[in-house]
């Protein structure tokens, strides 16, 4: 793990086309980054993508896991859990291709249904804000099964006596979820949020296939920028500088989240 | 025909890079002797036009079999999907696991030339083979034969659904920018979509049909003649961008185009949902199968006529262990018998050699001959990929109403110039 990081660090200080040996340029790539509007924009886009997908997938996974653990601990529950896990096992590229087809403006399945009920077609991937929201929601759909399984396992570990005692005291299901399940699952939530955040910052395949970073750069995330710089524009040194910044951002977020969780648990 | 870019900087850098590679011991270390080579790696894109990659793979095996037998060498063909084409080349070549002979399109070549990864064919070419090649001059960069044209085809044309035009009271395909606008208005008034373009496509290739032809028709060009700067941020470029905006604002082109892919546009045209589509001659078969009554013209006329034609080539990699053998393989592939098989079994493009008759039933053969003077291909210049990516993003932003045509072209030119400068 150390070697790629060190190599990226070295390349970030060079002008490197991949096809010829790197040339030392010092901090030039980082200075260029600060003034690169497209890169700054990609940071905001990645943050927006993260802020839409992580809270949503965390909450939905928790609520579904609670529902399945409490009410559907039977064959139906197992079927639902297995069904929700299928997207997790599917290739991201396949997921992206399928959703791209489903969401097509002309003749896409979703728009055909909308038109059938009298709603005008929605340009899901052709409007900047909507495209970002759409990609984020597909991510939520893809990830929920994974986090649901983690939450489900966590809920099974919560002592049933807590629920029984609270029921005797008159707590309803919502109060049990909020007062017992959520506090008991804080370490699990920490893991889910950290993993979700890191995955969001690393998103590439889904965006690459669904929108290619468009329209007009509206879904161009940081990793998409890194790919374009390195593999399309032959600027691997510059791409490495972006990768180092991304690494730093993820590190800072992980440390901050850990601190917040510790404080919260304390 | 075609745009050839001469850049001294590019040549100097190529020489410097090649020297650096030799000095640092990164070169292939010279040619192996004849007969020492057991296999050659040939990289080609897929799909060209056959119904599947496996059909194309089988066709290539058949085409190359006589060469393998005659030279006692295995030709390992790697078929790479278009979507991964540039990435696969970059990672393959940089890890010394690339091809000996490969297929490249113009905008890919510049960076590889500058870095010495591909080398000229000149000293290995058989003069008789050169004489047979119709478009050999298009493969010259800085006076050297870096490329041997393999596909000169895929002309971008304006397809029209004649039934939809008739329903709108129009009997002929419009030929000028003004006519096109007025016919589009009639089609729109008849309740149909006039034009669809794939401005939601994940990659920039759609510019070849949807923007560059307009730029050439307005009298503009993509890069300066020496390839060192962008040239589209000009009066002609702004006229082309404004025309696109007029198509959008007049309703000839719906705002949903910013979310459409190539497949969606084709599907809509084949389904009779749109009157016009900027496509290629290679779509003739699909259009015939769709049963629509279609016709075409090669180009609209603005200040002049002009459209894109693919001019993709075979290139010789420095890593080839026997450059003479690799050149022989290129000459073999490009000779009449093999090209006839290629055009019959993989994709029906026009002949590229004197010794190929071509399909007499292909209606596009005379079209290429009659319109040779309006066909343009993309310039060869290091860093040009960055230019096209930036232009595509900025034009999307223009169509989304985020930028004016002037702003979009100015921003794209600024970013494009940086990319060209960085590469040189």
C-alpha cells in the first residue's frame, strides 16, 4: 500500500506523460491545481454527491434492516435481503448501463411509465443538477443491500431484553428505534458512514458509463478528473497531484468522523 | 483532403524523447534478426461494423492466416472496444506490453510521436506497396510516414427521413444552413422532431458529426496549421456555435439532446421519430433494415461545404522486435485481397488501394470520389485529446444555457491551448 502512495507522491512532483520518463517540476502541479476551476468544481461535485448518497443510504439501510429484523425474520425477510444484495454483487458497469437505458429520455423505461400516466418525460441525465441527483440515487440503490446486511447483523447483536423492557415501559417501535437501536449501533453507523464516504469520494465507474462526467462537467467527480488528466490527456503528474489531494481529503474526513463519533459515544 | 499538421516542436520533442529513451535503455534494443521473431502483436478496435466482436475476430484470423503461413510467424490480434481504446494503449505501451503494430486515429498519434513510442515506416516500406496506397500522403507527419491509412471512411452525412419531410410538405433535403432551419421549422410544425444529436454521449466522438462539420462549413478550423494552438475560437467558430444554439432555440432540436446518447439518437431515427440525424455512411445497412424511407446529403452549406471523414491508420511501434516484418504485415493487411475481405466481412468502407475494386453496389463509393475536396479528418498534434475534451464540455455548457457561444469557445480555447502547450 505504501509503494503506490509514495510513487504517486513522487509523480505529483513531476511532469509525467507515462510514455516518457518523469521530469521534476517541484510544486508546479499543486500550484496549477489551486487555480484550476475544473478541479475545484469537481471537489464540490464530489461533496454534493457524497452529501446526497451517504446520509440517504445510511438511513434507508438502517430503517430497512430494523424492519426486517423486527417484523420479517422469516422467508420473506430473507428473500428481501437477498434481493437487495443483488445490486451489490453486480458489476458497477453493468448497473450503470442498465440504469442508463432505464432512464433514457426517449424510450427509456422510466420515462415511458411517466408518459403513460401523463407526466412529461424527464431528462434525468441531461440536466446538470438532475444528473448529479440521479447518479447519486443509483449509488444509493447499489449500496443499500451491503449496508443493510451490516446493520442487520448489528441489530441482531442488540440484547432483546432492552426491547422487551422498553415495551413493558410503553415504548413504541419508533421510540425503540431511536432510543435503543440507533445508540446501540453507533460503531456500526461509524463504519457505514466511513465506508460510504470513502466510496463516494472514489466514485468513477458509475459516472464514467452513465454520463462521462457530463452534461457540461456536472457529474465530473474528482476521480473522473484524475482519469481524464492521466489517461485521456497524458498528464499523469498532474493526475497524481489530484490523487494526493484526494487522499488527503479522505484522510481528513476519516479522522474528523472518528473524532465526532468518539465524542458522540463519550 | 484531410488536415495534416506540421509542428517543428513536435518533431524536435519526438527526436529528444526517442534519444532519451535510447540513452536510458528503455528502447527495444534494436531489431531482432529476420526469422527470430515468433509472434507479432496487432491491436485493432472493435466493433468496426460486424454484428459482433467474435465475428470480427474470426474474420481477422482468416485475413491474417496467409501471412502467418508465409512468414512462419503468429500474429496475435487483440481486439479492443472503442470505449477503452486510448486507455488500453496508454497502459499497454507504458508497461512494455503494447502492440508491435497498431491501429490509431489521428488525434491519438501526436502524443505517441512526441514520446517516440511510434516510429516512421519510411525505411522499411516497399515502393510498390506505397504506390498502391490511395491515401498514403495522409499518413505523413512532419514529412515522415508515421501512419499508413487503413480506414478512410465513416463520412459524416446528413440523413433525412423523406416520409417525415413529405408529411411536412417538403420534397427535398435542405442543402444550406438557412434551408435546414426553415425545413426544420416545417417539420416541427407538423408535430415531429426535426433533429436529434447526442450531446449526452459520455465521450467526445460526437463532435465529429455535430460540431466539427459546422465549423468547417463556416470556414473555420480546429487547430492552427502548425498544431501549436487552437483555432476554433474565431469568427467561423462562433458562427458554428451560434448556429447550434439557433437550432436549439428555434425548437428544431429539443432541449433533451443534452441527455441523449448515440444509440438513442439512432434508435429514434430508425423508429421514424426524428426527421434528421447527422450520422455516417456505415449506418446504411441499419437504416435499410429499419425500413424507413431515408436519403442523405454529404454536407450542409454555410460559407462552404465540409464534413468529417475518419482517417485511421496502422502505426509502427518502437517496441516491434522486427520492424521490417511489422511493415510487411502492414503492407499485407493493406493490400487488395485482404482489404476486400475486410470491407466485405467486417465493415463496408471504400477501397484504400488501387488493387481493390470495391463493392459496386455501395452507393457511397462515388460519393467519396465526388466530395473528396470537402472531407476533413482531425489534425495530428500532441495534446489534442485535451482540446477535444474541453471543447465538448464547454459546448455542452453552452447548450445548457450556462455559457454564451463566445464564452464557451473562449474557455475551451484557453483550456485547449494549455493542453497543447503541456504536451509540447
